C-alpha cells in the first residue's frame, strides 16, 4: 500500500476522535512561525501551542521567500497576527548543498529543459545557520509589507535536544 493511502487510513481514526471542529480562523495567540519542512520538527508541540493557536508557514529551510511573505501578509493583515518567529534548525538539509549541486543533479536526472527551468531558482541554501536566521529576520524587518509594529524574532531549533534557542 502507498504511504499516502496509509495516511488516509490513519486519518479515519483521527477524525473519529476529533473534537476541535469549532475553532475560529484567526490564530488565538496571534503569532506566525516561519520554519523548515524538516520532518523532525513538530512546531506546535515544541512551542507548547495547541491547534488554533498559531500560524505555521513551512518551506525548505524556513526561508523568507516571496511566498512566505505572501502568507505572512495574509496572516497579519487579514487574520490578526502581531508577532513573527523565524525558526531555523540544526542539521538542516539546506546546509548540505549549494545551488550548483542541485542544478547539476537536475540537469543529469531531468535533462536540459529542466536544467534551464531550475537555473532561474535560488534554492536558498545556507552555510551559517545563525546568520541565515539573522538575514531572514532582517529581511522581514525591512520589508514594506511587514508593519514596523509587528515584532520579528529569530531562533534555532535543536533537532537533537528539542530546545529552541533565540538568535539575537
Ligand atoms: Zn531544515
């Protein structure tokens, strides 16, 4: 059986016990977290948040991209969030490659048309974890789409200890 089919099957149990179907759309704690898609991070549990408490925006690396900003603007302007946490993490896959490595792989595996399409993409890998947090916090603080009264925090999640360590 495909894994997705197993996930659907598991959901039947989840739904049969589900009791939080009446939550409002705006997140109760008025916080948006931008973090990595890494399978080892459970943002709600790691931050002591419940269903309905916070927005979690995820992508590879937890980087500030045009699409992350799109979600953050909707989160703030339409759904009332007032604080943002940029949360990158130790042992991130984004520390393990450069754009050129991925361009080469795509070229070899998918051919020239794909290589050309990929060449327009910055996959946003990084070499310095804390600096990547500082860069993304700075980008948000300087964005004309993020109001100056929205507080932007940065932190690193340690996948080995579960700790969240603020980055200043
Ligand atoms: Zn990651």
